[in-house]
């Protein structure tokens, strides 16, 4: 108290010390320059200019060229302006909150550059742009980067960073002209926060879309949306697209009519359904990046790299397999096969691997069609449990056990040789583990339903991946030596997958247990050459890496692999051995159920009927039951009966996932 009292005395030294401290504090604070209205105008102008700079920088990194950004602006000027407004609004609001416009500009600039870099890496990994659904994997970004190999920012990223740094430098130089204080700053922040939140709301998006001529109602394929609206605006509009429209007249009475119509359609074929004579084991092998690469033009092989697969085709059912993806999407394929849904069944940006937990229990999944009849379902994966939410979804789909890399190695079955090939677990070792699990399950008196996901042929396709080993010679007149080094890695990986398949089927020939093998590639590898183009562009299968310019036929071809259904007893194939039949990730499950004569629920019986008229229906393209592609279901040459089946399926899924579940319980029961 004495010190405090003395401080008020001008003759006391504490008084002078306090004054000096206060003077120093005032000197450190930047002094506002100019009247309030001028500083407010400069603050607004600086925010919008910085927002526009971030918008240009993001597109610069994404497209790799300022000239392309300029062409985009000339074609759709309002889209770049709206993108600038979105970034500018965030700069403005954060600047008012922090009291420093330049600091806000740094934060927003860094966020924009990070977003553009993620999109660049996503495209580099699998040739597809960043979409809203990818944010479901945000927590596993480290694991995703790990399986993608070495990723380096492009030169354009550093140039865009320098350009934004210069913009921030200008804001620092004029910081006294953009300084808001006191009541002005408080009011500015309050109003700007409300307006910014409005821009990122459904109503605000509708209003902004009307002003800037942005369609916020029509769902587009990611490549088309990014090409038209740019990265930021494409993600923004997807946030506010209506989740899913209800069927016209949706009600309990409406769904009862749907159920009655489904029963009417399904009972037409129920009398012809064969009864299952035996219950075979089922081994589903989802082979990483496997496809018949001998169909690529311009490549000549020393000998057949798929000699086992091609030989087994004469003993099984095989054909084109429409996987719906190119270069990535493994987890999404699993959900489509095991649960019968695709991302098109949900709102834009929905990741089907990260739905609400109870969503995976609305319908009895494919494994549950078997586990209700004495089967035990297990999943095996040659990697760890970090990706695609598998530890949550698979138990809800009917799997009793999940075995990842460490669990598989703990099985301790007889094995000679290395466990790892390239960067991941060998397919041959992995298939031996599946045989070991099948034997144990059978010894307990149960049948096995095993779903295996291989990894040996997973990217990255670095030339040194397999220690430069390639068992089969390959030549090309159109590819240089550096590109051929990458091709040889793909060739070696697929050759090893084919050899592992041969070992698996050879072992099953010696087994007395009746077994069906379903083998398919999850997608083709998006094999990038040294100049950034893919091997498919180099070999003339598509015009460039951007699917916007592709024809439906090109998309259908490159978004497909090959499949095989084989049995160690030809009788299990119901007389279809040696036949060709196109299938898909949504059709293979119903095809298997039909083949085994398994009693199924209405839901899977309906999916089987739908698969006869539709193999693929995505935002990007449509393939009918005959394998004929088109740009979409509206353009497809479908009969009224086919369109009715598609509508019935859509009604059932809407009722279960978004509606009142009027008939969901009935869809999980057999046709009466």
C-alpha cells in the first residue's frame, strides 16, 4: 500500500517509472492513421483483395498454371469473384477479431495453400480431385500419405506462397490505415461474423448462388464440378446441396405400395430359384490394383503375365468388372459390395465408410445372408486397421473377427520365405492365411465366409519397389525407359497377384471342402508417368488426366477391372463354368447369392433384380445390365420396367436412411 500510495507522488521514483512503462506500451502499439471511415474502407478493401489473392493462389496450385486460371476467370468470372468473397469474408472476420488484418491474411492464406496442396496430392495419388467425402479420412491423413509414397509440393505451390507473402507484406506496410479500434472494431466483428456465417449456411448459399450464378442445387461429378467451379467453390456448394429428395408422395401408404410391388416382382422368379445342394466355403479376394493389363495397347510381353487367371477363366465365370473407381477407393468398394450402397444413394459429400453407426445395421449385409445359415464371417487385411473406419463398420456388417497385418502374422501357420513383398504383405502369404482360417473354421463345424483385402500391388509404383525385379520382359515403342521402369513395377505386382491366385486355387483343388473363390481387382492403378500423364493417356485410352473430356466409353473402360468366380467343384457353378458375364461392385454380391442358392432377404433379392438392368450408377457415368455405358441414368436407353426397379431401390434406401423406416424391417425378411 505504501508503494501504491507513493506512485501517485510526482516526486517519488515509482511515479516516473510507471509513466515510462506506459509510454513504452503506447509506443509499441501501432497508431491509427486517418479517419475511422477511411480505415474501415481500407480494411474492407484489403480483405477482399487478399481473399481474391488466396482464390487465385489456390487455383494456381490446383491447375498448375496462371494462364489456366485466367482462362477459367474469362469463362466464368463470377465463380472466381465468389471464391474471393468467401475467402475475403473469413479474412475480414478474423482480422476484426484479432485486430490485425495482416495476421488474419496469413492464417487464411496458409489454410488456402494447405487445401490446394491436399487436392494436388490427392490428384497425384489417384487422379481424382479432392471431394467433401474425403474429409472423412482427415484423421488418417498420415496413414494415407504413408501408403502413397513420397509426396512433394509442386513448384507452383512455392510460387503461389511467395505471391501471397507479397500480398501480406503490403498489408503490413499499410497496417496503420487498416487499424480498427474500440467500438468500431467490435461492431465490425459482430456484423462480419453474422454475414460470414450466413455465407456458409444453406440459405446464404442459395442467395449467394443466385447473385453469382452458381447452381447450388444440381449434383455433379467431382471432376466436372471442379472444372467448372474451381476447388473451393466446388467444395462449398457440395456442403449445401440438398441431402436427398424424398419420393413424391412419400408416406406410410406410399411405402406399403412399394413393398407390395417389390413382392409382386420378386415372386415372379421365386419358383425358379435353385435350392442349395451344399454349403460351400466362400473366399472373396479383393486384389489391390489387379486387372488384365494384356488388354493395354502398345505393350508387348515376353509371356502371359496372367497365365493363372486366364487358365482359370475356362473353369469359372469371368468378365469385365465395373469397380466404379480408378486409382483409389478401396474402402468405398467394400461398402458397395457388402452393403449394396454407393455414394449416389446419399447426399453430396457423404463418405459411405463414415455414416452414422446405426446406418450399417438398417439392412442385413451380404455376410449376414450366410451367417444366418451356419457360416462364420471374417475379414483379413494385409495392412493395419487405421483406414476407412473398418473397425466400426465390419462388425456391424456381420463379421465376427477382423484380422489385420499383425493378427495375420500371429496365426503362426507353416510358411517358408519372406512375409513382405515390395512395401507390403505378400499376396501368396496372405492367401495362405485365408486357407488357414478356413481350415480352423471348418474344423469347428462352421462354413467360412472370408473377405480378404490384399496389399502387395498397392502404390507407390516406385521403380525400386520390388528391387527392380520384373519376372516378365515387356517392351513398348511409345514409352521411354524411365516410364517403362514404372510399367515394370505394375507388371511385377500384377504377376505376383496372379501367381498367388494360382497357389490358392491349387491348394483348394487338394481340399475336400467345397469352396467358391470370388477374385476381382478393386480398381486399376492410376499409373503416372514421369511427365505427369498416366499410362492410359500415353497409350491412347483417354485424352488426358481430367475425366471431364472423357467419353462414357472411356470412363467405363478405365473404371473397370476383371473378375473371376471359380470353384474347386464345377457343380458349385450351376453349369456356368467357362461363361463370360459382365459384373460390378454392386452386382457381384447378388450374383454370388444367386449362384449359391442362398435364402435372401427382400433387400438383396431386389438388388439382384436391379443388377440385371444396372451394373453402375454413379455421378460420373451409368452402365446398364448389358454393359453399355452412358453419361447418366437419364441418357441411358432403359425400359420402363428397368426404371421402375431403379426407383423402387431408391425408395427403399430413402425410407431406411432418411425417412421413417416404414418397410425397412420387412426388407430384412424373405419374400413371403
